[in-house]
């Protein structure tokens, strides 16, 4: 009970210093008076969404979140030794794949090998397919293709070999993301490490920097603000290409938002916009990061506003940017659309939240995603405050179907 007691006492102090009654705070936060009373007494553990909202409401600069985190650190909330080991060591190298008998003799006939540009185009098509296909269906196809490209690279020489290795690295990097979407965090980290090894073998040392950005995404979804910031800042050091630094700056901003540091979050977002405006990577390899958003920095800004406890502003930004997502990009529409519905519910706009989520929940059932499910769980918590609302009751079965696919 130590954590709820400490948080409740601090919340009561801030409320009283602001001259507010419990009912006034409940109205402002779209919570019931009874719920807030239990939190202030220490009878109920506050959800982190609520903590962030209170931080923003009282302009506490993340103090309430730090109160919860400093007292609630458990082994479960830290990266396990197994996870740290995966991050450090990766997996067995695809470069060691066994070649068929006589394959070495084929090396001289490099012109018979498909050019790496062909595989770049194929990866682009696979990424597009990934917008409307379940991760479990896509994973074996991608893994087989990564082995194929790596085998062809090991039979080639010179620039052909380097190009094919870089193409294989991009397949491995995308496999890492799809593995995370499938809910296998360890496999996601392994494939990301594999991508770094392949890229280095092909002469591209910068994918290691992007791997830090991918690892920061894992810590971000685990709610680890300081780890996310540290990894993202590390990815911005040295002569890293502008796009990778821009993507890292976006992730850093999200880490600062989790920590409740609005000023640092804003600075990171400004840096991200400047760097991403510099353009894509000059290598000719497939573009790293999402290609489905018209304005990634604005979308991340909306996400950060929610984590900073400012749901009304977040809903406005996310809603605007979601309308700019292409119709075919179903997983992207789900991810950001459900975050928009979450922000709308948090700001008390329950009808709009339900309308936003209605179609997306149907897609989430057909195209399962672990990262999307995380926001569906948060939406479930938000909607639980309005469980008597007829629209919420009508959508409840769809939400349960996503959370419990069995």
C-alpha cells in the first residue's frame, strides 16, 4: 500500500493548494468523486494514465509520476538479464548459413544474381502487405526471404555482395518489427541484432544506430522512460545520417513525455522535424521507419501530448493526422486511430471516442497486433469509467474480442 498512500497524499496536497474540492477535481479529470477519494486515501493504485493527467493538470513537471516510479520499482519493471543479454549478443548469424554443394563455383557468374534493387522493391511490397496481414502469416515468408537474399550474397562478390547483404539487413530489420507486432519481444531484439550484423558485413555501419532506435521502441512500450531516452540519445551521437537521428529524436521525445518533461519533449520534437526534413538515407536502401504518415513528427507530437496528460490537445492533433493516413494502411490507421480514441475518451468525449474506435476494433480482430492491443487495453480502462453509456455497452463485445482472440 506504500505507493498508493504516497501518491494519494501528494495528490491531496496539490488539490488543496489549488483550492479545489474533490468534486471539482473529479469534474476536471472526467473521473467520479468516489474513484478519486479512494486514490487519495491510498485504497486504490492509480493508473499511469491518470498520474500523467494529474501531472499535467497541476503543472507538476512529472513529480507525481516520479513519486509512483521511485516507490514501485520491481524486477518486473526492469529489463531482465535475459533481455539485456539478447540486446548485447543477438542471434546466430545468417552469414553462417550452409551453402549448397557447388555453390562457390557460381560466384563468378555474378550477373546471374538478381540485383539488390529487386529485393528492395520486394521488401517495399512486403511492407505494404504488412499493413493488412497478420504478423504470424507474414513472419515465415519474410524469414525465408532473408535467408534467400543472404545465401545469394554469400555466392556473390564485390558491390553485388555488399548490396545484397544490405538488402538482407533491411529484411531482418523489418522482421524485427513484425516479431514485435506478433508479441515476441525477444525475437524482435534478436532479428534487429541480426540486421546490424548483415548491414556491417555489407559496409553499412549506421544500421547499428537505428537498432538503438528500435530497442528504444521496446523500452517505450514497456513504459521505461529513462531507458528510452538513453537509447535514443545514444543513437544521435557521431556521424549518424540525419534520418536516423531524426527518428531517434522522435523516440527521445516520447521518452521525455513518459517522464513528464514537457520542455525536453518539445526540444526533441523540434530537432526531429529539422533532421527528418533533410530527407531519406543517401544509400539507396529502403527507407527506415514508417512511410505511411504524411507528417510523422506531428503524429508523434499528438502521442506525446497524451502521455504528458493533455488528452484534449492530443485528440485534436491525432484526429487531424489520422485523416491523412492512406486507406490501405490499416495497421497504421489502427495504431494511431485507437490512440486518438483513447485521447478522446480521456478528455470525456466518449461518443466521439466510440465512433473513432468502432471500425478500428473490427480491423484489430482481423489483423492482430501486440502494440495495438496495448492501446486497446488502455482504451478498455478509459471506457470502464463510462460502462453505463449505451454506446460503450454496444462496443464492449468488439473490444473484448480483440483482447481475448480465443
